[in-house]
C-alpha cells in the first residue's frame, strides 16, 4: 500500500486538501459479535484486539487518512454504572490497548491516529466540571503517553460539556478536533447549532463539526448553519462531518435513537454507496475538508468518499483495485441485464430496445439508448456521442414479441433506497417488489414517532 502524507499532521493535511475519516466502529463490532449493544462500551479493544485491528484495516484500505481509537464510552464512570462493573477492563487498559491497535494499523498506510473522547455520565448526573474533566483527563493522559497525533472530541450532546472537554484537551498541546451529535434544533439544552460551533472554536478546537445521530442530508443542513455563524464571527476553523449511515429524515433532538428500528433493525435504512458519493461531493462543495462517517458507515461507504474525491486528493484508495465507481464493474458481468445496469448507473437511466430480426435465431441484440437523467437525482449526462463505447450491445437470450421494451437497474439513485426491476412487454409490466421504504414514507413515520416523544 502506498504511503502518502506520512509525517504530516492533521492541520498540514487539511491545508493541502481533503482528509478522509474512518467509519463507525461500535455498531459494526456489535454486528460482528464483539460489542454489547446496550452499554456500547469498547472493551473489545483489549479483549479482542485482532477484531478491532481488522476493522481498522478495512477502513484504511478503503481510503481513511485517520483511524480513531476505539474508545467510545471508555471513561471510568461509563464502565461502572449503577454500582455494576460493565467491563472486566479498566478505562486505562481499554484506552491503552485502543491506541496500540490503531497505531499498528495506521503505520501500515501512513494514516494518523486520533485519540477519541466522548461524553461522560458524570455530566448527565450533574457532578460538575471538575469531576467531568477528571474523567476526560484520565483518558487524555493515556493518549499522550501513546503519542496519538491529535485529539478527537466527539458525540457530545451538550455544548457546555464539549467546552469542558476541549479546555482539557488543549492542555495536552495536541491539535483538537471537535464534533457534536446535534441536528438542526441544536443541542439538548436548546443551544443553536451556530452558537455551538462558535463556542467550540473559541474554546480552542481547530476543527469543528458534527458526527453521529443524523443522516448526511440533516448533517449538511446543520453544518450550513454552523458555517454561517462561524463566518459571521470571523472564525475560520476547518470543518468536519461524520454522519450516520442511515436515512433518518424525520427525527428530532434524539436523532436516530428515536427511530422505531433502533438499534437492531436499522438495515432497511442503510445508505447506498451512491448516497455517500452524493454526500461527499456536497460536503466538499460547501467547504468541509474532513469528511468521514459514524455509526452505520462501513468500509465501502468510506471507499465511496475516497473515490468521489479521488481527483481532489490526487489518489485512489487501495480498495479501488477491486472496484470502479458508479457501477462500472458491471461491464465485466456475464449477465446481460447486469451489464445493462451499468448504463443506468452511468447515465441515470437506460432503455434497451430491438427487434427479433436484429440477431437471427435464438436471440435479440439491444443497443443501450440513454435517456435524460431523472430530475433531482444524477446530473444530466454528457451527450451519448461524447462518451466512448464501453462494451458491445447487450444480447438478450430470447427474442421478444413486437413492441418489447426492457429496462433494468438502480431506480432513482440517491433518493429511492431500493432496487427496482421492470420488464415491459405488450402485457402488464412485471415489477420486483420494493425491498425498502421510500424516503417520504420513512420521514412520515419518523415524524410520528418524534411527535409522540415530544408529547
């Protein structure tokens, strides 16, 4: 694997261009059987280091420039709740193992290691600033001893606690990036996103942004408000987004935790790689330069970010050796209808038509004929004559009746989150049942749940 940017710190890399973050660790490891999906604590860092390192490697191969230590919810007050010990490992043991795991893998590809700190139960319990900062300080000490490259303060839902965390993290002398788990309504104390951003920057964070709880669309709308507030105050931190990998359009301050499927049935809401291409481009165009993902973001999602921004980064991720963006790999398929799908991914839609006499007995050839890109989905494609021929005409195995029309592929890329297969003949069309709910239905259901929660 080529090593790029080795020796350069976070701010140097951001000054030069895009930094691709990693994806979600805690949910991925829960699905793989290494995390308890109740407390969501990260003792796997010490208990199953090889599993954690394998996930790090997948993100690194997918294009991650930063690997975060798997230390989500690893403060001592989180590991001992209600008089019960949730882990046989101490906070120090978990944080120390997590640093070693991340560093071992990061050094294989010239990536940075971010020491990750998150919110503490002591804050929710009202124990005050000194107690909360003592919990954070214990973690930071381990990060400093292990020479992490910078501190990532993430998943804070109250800006006051975030300020306390940044204040303590700055004392280490390391660069501090800070991302809050909030949406358009602001933090749980109803502080607006703009004010949260300003307070994080003034507290000393060099990178400011959002992570978790919300999908890319919500995160980017919220990020717009934060950027406007920062600009109004003359503050210029780098911007960072790491959304969830789920469509959750109608949730409120609780984010995806308010979804009826949370946390163990979220698969029907997972973003496609095409959704992530769209997110990466939109984030870059609004000025975000640290672009990654959180819960639900798997390695292939991170690869989509790295591929979408390959030109800006001047390189492709190692995982692209086995993958071409926008479905181009389908060119190699031996199945005619899958090769046809490539045209739909590339052009936005494709219709294949022909006559039985075109190819002689036993078959019919169909010339792919691109149609205009669907409104609001993919950008309008170049004219067909400006694009090179990618493969021979698709050959359908059976001659169709007169008037036959055949279409296949991804429907409504980036908006409708299911695959559709239609075969149009002179009779009624045959349609594959939808495997997922459409975004409008998701939003209506989310809003209903949110209304009940708020009531």
